[in-house]
């Protein structure tokens, strides 16, 4: 059970769990299947900023309060009322929601139940690991409504499944059910209950060094797309940032004393 909950506007909550330094970022607009309105985008960005600044959080799990959907993407009913000028003004806010999740410094796990489409799937793609259950349906159908994936999908999906597979999925706008999604690498883990498994995975991650986790994530993220020599320099910088930390000293001491580490987190 979570020990506390903090609201960010009407549609987003952050729950901090009693043990394990795990935070749950909850998409909570159930009546709209978590369609991302302007207000909701602002709240996602604000919640991510708070989480990024919280050194006590070692893992964040992105979940949904809706029984049928993780998130169905942008709020097209709201968008239908927009002028071109409105759309231009809203764009930085929308981007802030997706980059907020993408740039969280700690490991992130998405728990996908039901539909994760368009911007909803892009929120999941912004996480490090995607856990899904049998109800999951994922896809980037934006070209079917006259736009393109604009929450990172054209960049994140090819990095996950390769250029040709991503092209086929984006150009056809097709929706992919759970078993095929796992086969194609669109999700990483299939579970009976996505949220339960995602929280369990987060707990297994969170026993490790918070400094190590953040620097390992930074090295993997910054190294993507670089040639091997440049990537190894990124890794070396992350190693140095970890090797002279209190966490490294505690980890070695705990190993030799055959006890569980008590990470200082710095």
C-alpha cells in the first residue's frame, strides 16, 4: 500500500510506497481514458519535476487508474476546438509532459493495462522498461488522424525495435495486441497483472545503489547513437561519478561485512 499521495492538478497523482523508495506516477483521468489534455500535460510535467528533485525516489512506476486504458493519447476533443495559434501555444506544454517522463533521472517502469495509443504509448516508450498484461493494445496511429507521433515516438520506437519495424508500425497506424507486442519488442514483460509486476520489478531495482542506478541510466541514455569509442567515454564519466561516491564506499563495505547496504545516496 502507498504511504502517501500527492496530487498534481485534477488528473495526476504521485504515490510514495512504504518500502523500497518506489514512487508511482498515476495517470488519473479515468472518465476520458487518460486522454492528455492541456491541464493534464501541465500536471504530468509538474509531477515529473517534483520526482526528479526527490533524491529519495530510486524508481518511478507509471500507472493508470482506468480499468480499460493506460492512456489513449492526446485529447482530440480538446484539440478539435483549437485554432492553429492555440496548437502552437500548447505545443511546449505537451512536449513538457513527454520529456518530463523521458528525462526522469531514476529508472522508470511503465505498467500498461488496456489501450496505450499515440501519446499514451509514447509515455510508455519514454520509460526504461514496459510491463504489460494480456489486455494491452499499443500503437502509434497518429497518421490516421492527420498528424505524426509528436511525443517522441518517431525517435524512441526506432531505437527500440529498429527503423524498418518502426516505419511499418507508424505508416500503417496499426494497433498491436499484447502477445505480438511482446514478440516485436514493443513491450518487455508480459504479466498477469501489469501494475503488480511493475511494482515488484521496481522493488527489485530499488534495493540497489541510487547513485549507481542514476549514473547507469545516464550512461545508457547518453551513449545511444554514439560510436563505441565515444560511448565508452560517456561510460567512463558515469563510472567516475559513481566510483568516488558514498554509495560505492558503502557497497564495498557491506559486501565485505556480508550485510545489506545502507545507501547514503550520494
